[in-house]
């Protein structure tokens, strides 16, 4: 039995994920359900650690990201999910949420994905709720749809109009790397949430994207299951270009791509023609993520480091699902406990 006089703690770590088959746009059928299916790879090197402390002495919920307290507006989704989780618990105490990313925030590197995934696990632990993966995935998705995928390791799918993501294949299924070329590490110009609403409302290409996405998703899924690099490369790039085409053709346009992004699209396509197993994908930002094999990763990294306009290169292997962290000592050093299953 836990006393409400003692603070109650939860701690978790989750990895970011990058979609090989993208989602862009919400379904009209439910809150924060996606209009199209997506398939992602969880990335071991991009991690968020979150601690949730329930404490009766706090005046209200407080949310900190990388040591800085968020405003009421920017912490709105976190506070809404806390309220949602409290309804399933008997504990109504205010919470202090502290979250740290080991990579640039809001630059199309899926910080909201790892952030919401780590947050729902830590909050559920602090509230003594069951750590049920489909429920946690659904809770994370209600904050950021891509976050529902970060509960699981390896290759993960999120079907259209579906509450929880499901694991497709574990991290060791396929020895690939996703190499992130950071073109611009600042905050993105338009949030993905606003960008996709605007796109759906104004791009004449949006219906074609929704119509075409399930077939592209199936190609990528089969390619992943069969470890067929060429097939995944072809359709992963097609998925990202179709998604960005809807953004570019919205009015006014949502343009995330920068000059080095476009140059890299040309260069990676040319390198693949020359035999390098490399394929690109971009999200709601200008950074380019290059899929390659683990065998080829060193060559891709040294190439990307030599490209003008690329400020940082991060190498990510398939990563694990969300895990609990030890509750003692500083959050940054806390050992990973069991991964959730
Ligand atoms: O769910 P959000 O708001 O993190 O949107 C993510 C959208 C993309 O990253 C562009 C695509 C995807 O499937 O991750």
C-alpha cells in the first residue's frame, strides 16, 4: 500500500523512431488516429529519459524539457494525458515531469515520439497503473501518433484508424542502420500537427496520398520482412516524396526541405545507382535520414560528413522498446531495468 504522503516516482527511457512508410494526416474517425498506415524503425541512439514525480506539495503539474520549464501552452498535451491517466487511478496528486533528450529537439528527429512514449510509461508507473503495452501505446499515440510506435523495439507498424501500434520484427531481424544527417538543428517552422491539418485542408494532392499510402506500406512491410533492401529503398523514398508533395502543394505551402536536403536526395539516388545500399527519408524538418546496411554504415557516415551543409551525423541501429529505469540516483545515470513486454 503506498502512502499519499510519500512522493510516488516513475522513470522510463524510450527511443525515437523514424517511419519508413510515413503517416501524414489524421483520420476523421477518432481523436489522433492516423489516416494512413505507417511502419517505423526504432532508433537506439536517439533516446529520451523521463521522470514523473507525484507530490502533494506541488502547487500544480509542472513539465520540464532538458531542464527548462515548459509554458502552459507547450505542456498542454502532457497535462491532458496526465488527466486522462489519473481517471484510471485513485491518485490525484500534481506531477512534476522531467524529460531529457540526448539529441536536438523538434528538428524532425521525432523527439515527440520518444518523449511521449517515455512519459506515458513513467506516469503510469508513478500512478501504479498496469504497464500494459497496447494501452501505453494508445496513450502515447493520443499525445503524438508516431509516439505510439516508440513503445516497441525494432520494426513497428501503426495501422490506419487504429489505437495501438504493433511490433512487426525485433531489432535483430535486419542488420540495418538509419544515419541521420543534421542539416539544421533548430526548432521546426511548422509543427507536424498544424502542418498535417493544413495539408489535408488545402492540398489537392492529399486525397491521392491517402489513397496510395496503403499499397506503399504493404511494399515496405514485405520488403522489411524479406530483408529486401532495394524494395524498401524504392518505396521508402516514394513514401517520403509523396508526403512532402502534399506539403509543398498546400496553400500557403509547408516547406520543410532545405537546399542541402534536395542535394542529398540527388546524391543518394546517384550513389545507389553506383551500388551503395543507401536510401533517404525526411520528416517534418529538413534533416535527411539515410537507411543503409550495418556493413556499409562506415562508408555512408564518412560520405555524409563530407557534405557541405551537414552539421552533424548520428548513426542509429535498430533500438529496443521502452524500459523502466532504476528509481535511485540521478536520472541521467539510472540503469535500464527490464524492457516492457
Ligand atoms: O505524430 P507526429 O506529430 O509526431 O507526426 C509525425 C509525422 C512524420 O514524422 C512526418 C511521419 C511519421 O510517420 O513519423
